[in-house]
C-alpha cells in the first residue's frame, strides 16, 4: 500500500542564517585583506609568527577555541550515562574524538605537525594527512555502527569537505600563490565550526538516548489489553506500532522499546526519514496519511491492526495523537492504544482551555483575547495597534499531518490581521491574541 507522502520531509535543523553570514563575512574579510595588502601581512593573522600587528594570530586563536570546544562537547557526550549493551564501544569512540580534537587544537597552537614533520624528514602536511586518514576511518566505523545519522551527517559532511579542501590547498598550492594562505585558513575555520556543530549534535543524540532510558525505567513494564501497566512482565517479543513523522520523537521510542526486544513497526513515517534504517525497526507500513478532508486513512489502519495483532499502538507525535484520538472508539477494539484521557486531550490541544484551567488553579497567565472571526480580530487591532502575540488555538489542528502552526510576534496590525485570517481559514476554531 502506497501513501502520498511527498509533502513530508525529514527536515534537519537549519544552520541559523546569522551564523552563515558571520562565517561568510569573516572569510571575505580575511581574503579581502590579502587582496588589499599581501600574503605576508595576512600571515600575522593566521600563524604564530612574531610581529606586533592588530589582531595578531586571531585566526589561529579562533580555530584553537573551536577545536578545543569540540573536544569538550565530545567529552560531555561520553560522560552521558546511556544504559545499553552497546554503550561501551560508543564511549570509546567518543573518547577517541576527544583526543583527536584536543590534539588538533594543541597542534594548531604549538605546531606539533611541523615539529614532527621535521623530525621525520617529511612535509608537515603529510602528518596532517595521516591524522585525517585515521579520523576518516574512525568516522566511517561510527557511521557503519549507526552512531552517526540524520542531521548529524550533514554537519559532518560539510566539515569534512572543508577540512579536505584546506589540506589540499596546504599540500598542493604553491606557497607564493596569491590568496593561498587566507583561503586555506578561512576553510580551516569554517571546518572547525561545522565540527563543533557535529559534536553539539552528537551530544544531543546521547542526551536523547539518556531520556529514553529514563522513560524506560519509569515505564518498565508491558501493556495489557485494557491499557494498564503491569510491573515485571517482560517486553521482549511484544509487537508495537509507532505512528508519527518526527525523527526526534519516533527514534528514541523505537530504540528504547527495540533494545528491550520489542518488535517495532512504523507507520506514517516519511520515506526520507533515517528512522527507517534503524536496526531496531522491523517493519515499515506504508499507510495513507491522516487528512482532515477525508476519512479514507482510517480503514487501512483498521485493516492493519486486524492483521498484525499489535500489543500496543503508540501515536508518538502531536499530529499522530491529534489524528487518532477522535477515532479511538473505532480502533480500541482492535488493539491497545496509548492515548490520553479525552478530557485531558481536549484541554492539552486547546490553548484557551489550558489558559482557563491555569487561571482556575491560581496560575498567573498573560491576559488573552480569543477571536473566532475576522471581524473580532479587526476590532481587537483597532484598539491595540502595538506588537501582538498570535497563538493558534491548536498547534496541529487543520494544518495538515506532520506540520504545525507556531506562535508569532507581529508589529504591523495589517500583517497580524492577515495571519489571523489565514489561521481561521486553515481550520483553527479560534486564535488567541496577547499584548507583547
């Protein structure tokens, strides 16, 4: 069974625009200085040679900072206590990254590769090439073991390409070639930044694994048909269907249950999602995605539940919960569903209801005005021309499976009115407006 999932994409976190602009601007300035002066002048910024000029050795200092910060992040990742029979090899690999990037920082600062090349009677770039080869083997090993995946791969590839380019310029370009020095060191600095981002993402992957372990410890049990937890019953062999599209939420749950021996099935997962390649996933079912315009997705899901006899059906993401919850009466006779109480569901997915509940409980909340028509919004903006916070009544209601509506802060009343109109037309029953 095929599904029209073309609108679903596994979207890794984007590099903030200001970071890209900052790196590009820094590189352009470095290259521009060499164009305006000379290579010998730029050398003061990118080497440790003596010479009293402004920003002496600034590029080296920056790259050393990035490399040592990368080593520190890998050290923190290695220190995260993940409970898994595969954890020890992962820790050894993380420690190898600590050693590698700490050494790179020291080498950049104290020129170890030049000293070692002189002792061995070879070009110092060959020392760096040898280290790069060892690191390449370590990274390849980690990728094959499944420790590097998803958005992390993007950062690693960018860093590797920039680092290889830097080594190529250092090894092959003539020393007197114009712009050689500034281009080489600008590439090095950018590579160091993306290695830092790579380490940051690896740290977060370890933290996600730790959170999954904590959740597993709190729910160390299996489910009976009526949805109650029974302590002490083994999870091994249980058949679980995970519904959802968000890698950050589905993958930790799949790992947690899969490591306990559960047979993991996936549904409503993007064809491009790396979670499909997880060693913990046994089967991926190509189910039609839920749609507010059609109920045609319910029957295939019912048929799958009848055929597979799942011990648990777990809608993992907000979109999946929002799709399944209203149809629980049709699905609960076929499998045990991990769903919210109906009252809790309606409150949790309705910002105005949550606000009323918070006030009832004595919690201080920002005053809001709930509008359910464009006329009410026009009246509000006529009397409140300043900045306004626009909150959709429900983050996932009426905006399509796998997508969300986010809170927005708007200064222009006309733009704000357009946004409110779009939200109401998309199926939002109401929109909350707050003074900023």
